[in-house]
């Protein structure tokens, strides 16, 4: 039974880390798109 609880905790931890990584990647993507758009409008 103890092993099952440890496994659940590890799965939860991995899920949280994966969500944070995905959120960070999405923010980085949006930021890069905004920067690219801003640079293109300044060149025109």
C-alpha cells in the first residue's frame, strides 16, 4: 500500500511539472510571436 501512495505522488508531481513546462512553452511562443509581429511592423 505504501508503494501505491508513493506512485500516486510521483504521478502527480510529473503531471504538475509537465503542465508548468507546457505553460512556460506557450508563454514563450506567444512572446516570440508578439516580438516577431512588432519587429515586422517597425520595418514597414
